[in-house]
């Protein structure tokens, strides 16, 4: 009878095995979720560290051999052998420990960057980092960087800055410390405009002002009023045309508002600037 019963019902050993398998699956899912979350978090930190912060401070990016603490040229033959459940769980625990170690290394990297920030305070003040007009709700972004429809000729044309629509007379601010290189009228394009040399390869341009406040050779501070929004030069409406120039190349200013924007606002601003297909100038 016992043999017949075990044929159709779980034996005690089978019940224990099934329970252990259930526990193992639960642990596996928990470990895997934690590993995925940790990997995502640390990858974002490492990318920002290498591509943004260390670029700004002109510091050498950390190689993967330091971040991961292993030699990628060596083949790990142990992963090809049969592993028991305990060995699999132990392996996952090791992965979690490795990721936590990467987080500690990242924290040390930020500590070293803090030293750079202290010694390069003057440099940071000269990197464009705010919007040229007050724009807390991001409603004033009228046209972004890239190919846009020219408002006069109605043909695609490279738009080398950002347009901020605002009422005539709205203050325009210097986005970083620097020296005014040019403050004049350009009949063919920017109208009343100001160009600031910030050093370290950076310049910024502010176009179509109704009135210029700054003057050539003046030293200005970030946040200082240098003029007022207008519609002079080649313009179809009141706005501030704003450009960031790095090493004589015009680049997308949207990446240089890190003092102004939260990560969420930054994503919103990218979408807004990409959506507007016609420029104001």
C-alpha cells in the first residue's frame, strides 16, 4: 500500500525537496532583483563620473580593471563546471559583494573629484551652468539646437543655439563668469548681442537684445544682467538666442544648465527643445 501511495502522493523526501526548491527560487529572485537594481544604480554613477564629471575636471576616467577589480584577459574556467544550489547562491552573493565594492570605489572617486572641485573653483565659475533668462517652468524654450525650419526662408537650416521666447525687456543673465568680448549690433543676424569669453575654451553668445547693458572688456559674474530681451537683427519675435561655444565649435547649450535643472527637468527640456521645429531667427 505504501508503494502505491508514494506512486500517487509525494513522499516526505519529495515534499522536502519541493519546499527547498521553492525557497531556492525565492532567494534566487530576491538576489537577482538586488543585483539588477545595484547594477543599474552603479552603472549610472560610473557613466556620469567618466563622461561628465571627470570630463569637466579634465581628469582621467577610471578603467574597468579598477572599478571591477579583475583582469578581463583571464578566462574564468570555474564558471563552466557543475555547481550545486549552495554554490549558485554563494556565487550570487559574491556578485552582490562585487557591486557593493564598485559603489565604494565610486564614492572614493567622488571624494577625489571633490578635491578637484576645490582646486578648480575658479574654473567651475567660468563654465556655463545656468539658463540666460528666468525659466523655472521651462515654458520659454522656443526652439532647440539642430536643423530647424528657417522662419524667413522656410528651408531647413542649422540652428546653432537655443531660443528662449520672453517679453521685450526681460533680463538676460551671464551664464558664467568671464570677460565681455563683444557688445555690439549685427545688422545681418544677431542684432544687439553680447559675446562673453569665459576662458578654458568656453564662450557664450546672447542675441537679439532690445538693449545691451554690458560693455566690451567688462568682467561679468554668473547671474549678472548683461542685457534685455528684444527682437533686433534677423528675428521674427521677442526672444534670446543663446549659444555655447567650446574650442571655437558651437555645441548644444542644453547640456550646460546643470546648476538650474533637476534630472527630471533636464529630460523635459530635451523633449521640449526637440519638439519645436521652427526657430525664431
